[in-house]
């Protein structure tokens, strides 16, 4: 698919599961479904869409951005820095929008593929949540410069999830990997944005996402535990490959320190900000070469370390066999679930740990 195509079509091998016993066996899922019904909200009523965005004010606080700390970016004139802030934010929010559309389709896939009755009911609420998230981000992004195309890494991760052949893989790809990425990004956007409407949108979305993460934990953990060893390894392999893909696409793991040319969709952000993409990449490489490490903003969440990895470990999607694969690929395994658990309690004031390998290009994903 070319990044500027307006549509993409493909077939998937997903197994469909009817369930005629209508039995509620998993009380936690029933509770989650009840909670999801209670917490539905209408973006039309909850949010004040008449609020205007102040064009003279940057949408996010520059001082909190890892990319803006690179000496090359610091040397740019004020006009270009302001343009970069606006376009980079529009790019990030466009990825939220596309990611939510992916989440909507994956949630629908869960409805037909999960084997249990109460899980189908719950998954239907998640589909509605994701529809609402598409709605709010689409509406907000239209207030900005433009909707940027979907980032290649994000598209590949969602596609690999949608094309997988087992509902547990769908849950891992979506609820743990992609939503882990999204949750970290939403949480950080909530922290750095100067716009009250955007903060309100992100907070409302985060409340829903907390339930989505909880579903992955409650439901997938039991399924993996009860699996035949071969199936468990198949699922663990899927989790490993998704994580390796994501880490390497962001210049981490065994390829650490390598700086890729920005995703073709990101080049437009640079061009619209009058920054030469080659200079930008050189600026990052020089900074890394000089041992530059962005100081981590207080309260920032690290999706990989705080959310994705701990959620995979917690449900049993990392096996002794794949631990060795992670080690070989030089991808560190984190299993501290404190941040994850704080998030599931729908408490936005999660306490992140200390960072040890933030990548200045990671924010582009
Ligand atoms: Fe969502
Ligand atoms: Fe979600």
C-alpha cells in the first residue's frame, strides 16, 4: 500500500466462533461488560466542540518533546520550530486517528472470533468505544493543519494483527502491543498539550482504554494458561515478532543506534516545516554520536517498558523459549506491572519508573 492511498482491502483467515450456551462463566468479564455499558459517553454532549484552538499558542509544550531537545532542532529559527510543533502534533494526532480505526476493526474481529459468550458482549462495547475514538480524533484533527497518512510501522502492526489466525493473537496484537503504544502516547499527549479540548478528549479516551487493557489481561491470561504447549509457543512467537518489529522500526534492539530515514509519511511534516529531511536525520545521528540522551520529562510514560512488555509477561505470552529470542535480539524484558495496574484502575496519575533507553525518534511512531 502506498502511504497516500485512501483505501486498502484484503482477506483474512480468521476463524469464526458461534456460542450457543449463553453461559456467563467468567465473572470478571461480566463485570467488565457492565462497567463498559455504564461508562458509555457521547462525544457530542460531553465535549465542547465550539472551543477554538489558539493558533498563536503551540499545541504541545516544546520543552517536553524529546525531538525538540536535539541540538539541531534547538538551532532552528522560531518560525520553523513553531511550524514543526504544529505539523508534528497534527502527525501524531493523525496516527491516533488511524490507530483508532484499526482498533475498531480489530474489536469487531474479536466479537466474531472470541469463543465465549460474555467475551463477545464485552468486545461489542469495545467496538463502540473505538468508533467513538475514531469520531473524536477525526473531528479534532480536522481543526488542525491536515490529516497525515498512516505511519508504515503502525499500519504493519495493525495489519499483522488483523491477518492473524487466532483470537489470542488478535488480543495480543491489539490489547497489548498496539494499545500499549497508544496508551503511552495518549498519556503523554494529555501531559504535554496546552489545549483544554485536546486534553479532555484524551482523558475521555483513556478511561475507555483502561477497560480494554483489563480485558486483555483477564481473558487472555486464562486462555494462554489452558493452551496446548505448541499453541502457546505459536502465540509467544507472534508476540515476539510483533515486539521485535516495533523495536527495530524505532532504531532499537540489535539495530540500536541506527537511524533510519524517517517514514515517508513523516517526511511531509519536515517539508511542511521547511526542514530538510536529510539534515534532520543527520542532526539526530550527530546528537546520538555525541552521546546525546534526551532528559526524560517527569511523569512521561514509556509504552514499551511500562505497558507492552509487562502486559505480555503478565498473561504468559513470553515463554522461556522466546525469552532467549528476546535476549538474542537484544530486547530487554520488563515485568514490573505497577504502571499497568495503576492505569487499569482508570487512575490517570500513573507513576512511571525511571527511563533507561528512550530513543529520540520513538515519538514519531
Ligand atoms: Fe481506542
Ligand atoms: Fe482501545
